[in-house]
C-alpha cells in the first residue's frame, strides 16, 4: 500500500490544524484521560483494582469529552 506525498501532506495539514492549538493543560488532560481508559481496561484482569473501575471510567470519560469538544468544536470552547 503506497501513499502519495500529496495525500500525506494533506493529512499532516489536517491533523496540525486540529491539534496545533492545544496547550500544555490540554495535553495533560488528554494523557490523564487516555491513561485512565487504559487502566480501566486493565481492571478486567485485576481483582484488587476493580473497586476503582468506576472512578477510572469517570475520569477517562470526562477527559475524552473535553478533548473531543476542544478539538472538534473549538469555536465554542474558551
């Protein structure tokens, strides 16, 4: 499967326009949300962490929703 240089550049430009305006706090929220979702998946294999699964799900959902709104609806976000 080969990609032309033009299509790669257009994808790079699209992604850069979508996430180029994120600041340090937004990246921290993104990392925290993704880490929480990863830990949530990991709770299926550990009985000791299962009692915290709802907390990880809540943190991951809030972080993901914030980043989704910030990236795709950036005109309505601060």
